[in-house]
C-alpha cells in the first residue's frame, strides 16, 4: 500500500446538519436545509490537514481523492433515495483542476442533491480570473454553490461582486460572532444583503455552538445556521 492509499484507508466522512432556525425555541427550529460533509481521520477523528494537503498537491493524488469521494457520494445517493442534500468542501486550488471537472461530470445525475462549498481563502498561486470563470462554469452547469468563511472579505467589496454573480450563498465563520464587534458584524451583513440583489444570495451562519450565538444570528436576520448546539456531526451512512 502506497502513501496515498494509506491516507485514504484511514479517512471517513461525517455529516452535520444546517437548519433553518425560525426562532430560539427548541421546538421551532425548522427542518434541516442540507448536510455539510466533513472529512475525518480514524487516527484522531479530526480533519487530516497535513495528509489532505499532501495528497491533493499532485494531479495523481487529487484524482485519487476525487475518485474516493465520488465513490462515497454515489453509494450514499444510491442507498438513500430521499431528498437529502449534501454539501462538499472544495479547496480553490482543486476547483480549477481537470480532476474536479471530471468529478462533476461523473456526478451530474445527482447535482440537484449536491452543493459545492468553496473556501474563499484564495492562495497566491491562484489566478482570480480563472477562479471566477470556473465558478461561472459550475454555476452554469446547474450546481448550487456556497462560498465559505466569507467574512474575511469584509471591506473588500470588489471580490464580493465578482463572486456573488455565480454563487447561491455565503457562509459566515464562527469568528464573525466571536471576535467581531457587533457593529462590524452588522456592517458585514448589510454588505452581503446589498449583494443579495445580484442573485438572491442566502446567508448561513456557522459555529452556532450555544444559545447566545444562535440568537445573535437571528437578530442579524441570519436564519440558516450550523453548529453543535443545533446538531452534531454523525457518520455519513448512519441512517
């Protein structure tokens, strides 16, 4: 077994629900909007950061990862024929590769059940124009696209306008409500709200790990939320 195969043999997938929270009352939290798929290692049950980045650093490794991910997703969608929607995290450097394009083409039959979630943390090696063009290509294929950790774009309005044309929603990181002052967060949400006019952008608040954070999001008009207070992660096939 080579290094790449060893990595994949120790990895597994979990899913965490994203709710539409209608109120702070536990019995009025609404239904699950979709599930985010998260990668975990059997070694420590955490995201295998170093191993993952090592694997996708090469064309061969990136292809192995997408083959593995495709197999898991296909098994899930074939086994559970309900309307469960899953989101998958894709690094920007993966987004612009031929391996990812092939991956999407092979999962085209399931695109109504699949959300592409891309982190906004663009490495310096990525050409922004190529990145935006790829977003447009995926959007035109009919895939639902989210940009993750978007609050780091605060006070950078130009990139927002580019991204907002070809995405369906933005996710705010937990830092938005843990570190930012209330006024800064209000300004951030107001900025995103202005961009909603471009493509009916949906806002999703991450890190709702307690009642206070959940209420903060609701006060800001962010009803789609994700966090351990609302629902913890569970094995992908634990149904």
